[in-house]
C-alpha cells in the first residue's frame, strides 16, 4: 500500500508539472496496443478479467475513447483533441478478440481497431471470415496487419505490394468495408514502406515505438503503448499510461540513458 501511494504522489507531481510548465508537445494521445485477451502467461496476453477492469476504468472515469478515424480527422484538420482521449488497438487478429474482447467492448460501448494478419484468417486460433464481417458490421474498425506479418523493410517491391496492397484488397472483400489503417508488423518500416502505404490509400499507420525523436502526430507512424496484465494491479500503471504523458516520460528516460 505504501508503494502504491508513493507512486501516486510521484505521478501526480509529474502530471502537475507537465500541465503547468511543459510544452504542448509533451502530451501524446495514448494509443493502447493489445494482442491476446486470454489467460496465457506471456507478455502479449491480458486476461479477460483484467481487460474488462481496464475498459471499466476508462468508462467510469469518462475517458474520451474514440476510433482511429476520428483521431486522424482531428489531426488532419488541425483541430483540438479533447483531453483524456484514448485509442484502443489490437494486433494480429486472434479469435480471442471475438470471444473475450468484443463482448467487453460492446458492454462499455468502446470503439476499437483490430489489425488483422490477413493470410491467417480462418486458421486455428485466428478470426474467421464470418467473425471479421460481424465485427466490421458492429462498430469495430478492421485494419490491416499485412498478408503474412512480414518484415516490410526487407521485402522486395513485389512482395511489399502483396503485403500492403494485396492484403488491403482481400480484407475489404471479406468485410465489405474500406480498410483505412495498417499496423506495421513488429513496428518495422522505412521511407520506402511508408510511401507504399500512402500510395495504397491508407489514411494512417500504426507503429510500436518509431523512435524517441519521431513526431507525436505523424499519421503514418503513430506511437503506441503496450498494455499488459501488470497494468491491472492497483491500476496506477494503467492510469499513468492513460494520462497522455507516458510516452513523453518513456522517451525522456531513453534519451537520458543514451547520454550515459
């Protein structure tokens, strides 16, 4: 309990200092990144119970959880982004997103985008075409996570087109809706990949951590924050990640380490 209050006091002080003295660029809309919602004991899994606890936290504290399309439109038109805005994303497209995440999102009326490895649909443990169509028809944005989860900077031009454009076309055929967003597998991209994504007609792209000097509002290199079971203890970690200053704090810490 003492440790919890110590963290609470520290983080409250950090947020107060940021809000009164830091440049506006210190704030970054939190974009949460999930993979599996299951009971496996690994860093890419969040238990169904903890996931519901996190979504309930956002709902009860009136966070402004919006879809990625709304955020993109706000940035593109240089409009003010409301405080406490949060984005929910999922990578890979495992079936547990349908069985465990989707019911919770519906319960709390929370929008989200699910990035799908298109070549894996209908395979064991992955979402089926039927499930993808149901999700897309019920308020879940379906995004592309490429055809085969390839390391895009290492692809030749033909392979890159298949992974970026081919997967987009196939996914649109499955859902019957436009696919406007892509998530780079393993966060990997370079200028050639970025250009191919833009030419393919995507409105935006999500990375993981594109670099400590990358812009917070780069439509084709959105930074994201990994959420794990460890963020559901007393919720202090989850709360800090939802403040909008976690990314600044993380980048600042990495910059300091680089100086040593």
